[in-house]
C-alpha cells in the first residue's frame, strides 16, 4: 500500500463533504484524509491499486484544485 499526498483547495468541512462522495466512489482507496488545518490543505490517500491520475480527476470533477506533492 502506498500513500499519495496532494496539495488541494479543499479548505473546510463543507468542502470535505462535497468531495467525499467522489472519493468514496473510487475503487482502490483504502483510506483518505484532508488536513484542513494545514495551509496547503493536504489530501493524503492510502492507495490499494488506484492511480494518482484517477484521484486528481475525481477531485477536479468535484470543483477543487489538486496538485501532487512528490517526495
């Protein structure tokens, strides 16, 4: 299992609620979390076979900016 991290524009509980159905619909995500207290609004995703492109697409479809953090 790999953990992918992303900088996002998901900045409040309402935003998390808006993106939840999209992320929950994806197969291959074991767990995910958004740290809205972090200035970069970090989305951490524990993967179980999903690609970063699939995650990025779903978050963007939900109306949020997202950028992979490498490292």
